[in-house]
């Protein structure tokens, strides 16, 4: 091959980039579409945490657990509304609510409400895992 018939590096690079772009566009994208149904368990949990916290007197550490759970749930809900399912933030929120259940004094009714909320949040996470992560 002489110099006039040898392909240039620039042309080869452009061809490789174009091929990569075409391949990446043909793969199915994991796109999250916001659904108000997904926000319901999050909103319900925030509401329940606020109501339970408002009707009881807590120490600083106990109140911090409520605040942490509500903050992380609110951040998750905001990202969800923007079209981003932040599974890590949801996991942290579930852990926070579970921490309230495990470490704060609660009457039977409040404990039942928060247990139900944790179950619903875990169901939301499972739905995400099945429908979006694994493409079902």
C-alpha cells in the first residue's frame, strides 16, 4: 500500500465512532417514566412520619431519625418526579424508616402504620427491580 491508498487515522477513527454510536442506539435503553402510583407510598410514608412525630415527644436522636427518613424520602420523591428512579436513595429511605421502627418508642398503631409503609416501599423497590432493571 502506498501513502495515497492507505486510509488516514482520522477517517478510521470517525468510522469507528459512527459504528459505536449505531450499536449503542440499537440497544434497549432503561428509561424510567414517572408514574404518580410510584409516588404514593413515598408520600404516604412522609405523611405518616410527620403525623407520628407531631403527636409524640422525642429526644434529639429520636427526632433525627424521623428527620433523616423524611429528608431522604423527599429527595427520592423529587428525583422520581424528575424522571429518575434513585434506587440508592430509596434503599437509604427504607433503612431510615426501619431505623425509626427499631430504635424509637412507638405505640402499637404507629408501629403498624410504619411497618405497612416499609412493606409498600419495599414493594416499590421490587417493582423497579423487575420492570426496569431486568427489562420485564
